[in-house]
């Protein structure tokens, strides 16, 4: 049985246009947004999981990185 919620730990090998550094910058931005809007701690963890799951399955362009983060935190805040 395959676990659909499992994130590939080495998903950057399938990302031709983004790097691990770009992910770390995005995580810093997500933390800043999380603190600014005083969101629940679970929201941050869920948004990181959503972001990593999406990035492990879909190759994106460099100019779409922030959009992935915005959508992830928005979805997580609705959870």
C-alpha cells in the first residue's frame, strides 16, 4: 500500500529551476507571515507540509515559488 501523504526527501532532483536555498528563503517568509498574523502553530506546520508535498510532485518555475508558499499558508489557515 502506497502512502499518498509521504513527501520524497530528495525532491529537488526533480525541480530543474529551484534550489534548496530558495526553499529556505520561502520558509523564512512563511514564518514571518505566520508571526505577523499571529496564526496557530499548526498552521505553520500544515503549510510547510502542503508546500513540500506539492513541490515533491510538481516541477515549478522560479517565479512560482512565492505563489506556492502563499497558497500553502492560505490552505493551511482554512484547515
